[in-house]
């Protein structure tokens, strides 16, 4: 099964502010791991409290906050940021 990846405008802006090497690592992670995985939850972890229902993925020191929509076979990237700051935006 191939999962579709969509990135919100907010996440696109956050991604664009990162170093080009980090951007490449994140895009490669989404393409090689998440898109091709039978269950994208395998590499992520569920979030709690205010972000309950969303999933996080670790790419080095950066985190992707995503929503997994099983009915659409879609992983929606909501936020991208350094692990020390990304959770403050939720």
C-alpha cells in the first residue's frame, strides 16, 4: 500500500526555513519510510494531551507532527520543527 503525503502551508513554511540538508533528510524520510509503509504508525508515536490524535515522527533532532487519515490513505504533515520548539506550537 502506498500512502499519500500532504504538507500543510504552515508546515511548508516551517520546512522552508530549515537548512537544505535537513529539508532533504525530512523529504527522504517521508518518501522512503512513510509512503511505502503498510502502516505509517510503525515509525511514529502517538501524541497526548493537546495534541492527542496526532502522530510524531523523529528525523534527527527534528519532529514532524502529522495526522493519519486511514480512510483517505493519507498522512498530513501539520508541523515541522526542532524537537525543543515544535510542541509549543500545538
